[in-house]
């Protein structure tokens, strides 16, 4: 399956994804702008984390959940930590894609959201299997995701 985007749409989608995955550098900057911002995230052990500042959007609940899950994901080494964080990131991408399907009539963007749900939905169990094998001491190479037929 091939997706053809109007010029500029891919850049807009990429920018939105990067903004969604990047916490604000400074909560005071967001507060000074007069926009409503998200609450400070709570870290394990009751310690307050960096504020997840930014305007409230239909994506905010899934973004906050994803960021919290990624912050708490820690493995025994960098490989396991990466896999655990990517599981949370993929779950967040799926939830945000579901928002697009609920609220966006644009056919091209809906197809991208459907592809994200399908692709990352397949990758989550692969990552989970890798973590299980890694913890058992038998992890080798992570299998490559299946490539869609052209």
C-alpha cells in the first residue's frame, strides 16, 4: 500500500508528531503565552516531574499517558529500556491515531492514522516478546517488522 500526500502534508504531520512527543522546555514560557497548559506530571515515588506544558488538545490525555509511561519505563540495560520506552511510545501513537479517526474527516490523514494503528499494533507484541526473551537471557536480534506488500 502506498500513501501519496499533498505537498506539505507530510511536513505538517511530522511537525505535529514531534511537537506531541517533545515536552515544553519551560512551563513559564507557556504560562506567559496565556494558553491553558497541562498539569505537572507525577513521577514514581510521589516526586513531581517536569511539567507537561502546552495547549490542551484532544490529544492531551493520550500524550500525558504516553509521556508518563515512557518516563517510568526503565530496564536492566539500554536495550531493554529502549524496548520498554518504545512500547509506551507506540501505545501513545495508537491512542492519538484513534483521536484522528474520531475527529478528522481528511482521508489522507485518516489513512496515515490507520496505518500507524496497524503497524505499531503489530510491533508492540514483537517488542514485548523481545523484552521477555531478553529478561530470560536468550534475546538475540529483534525481528524486523513485516513490510507491507507493494
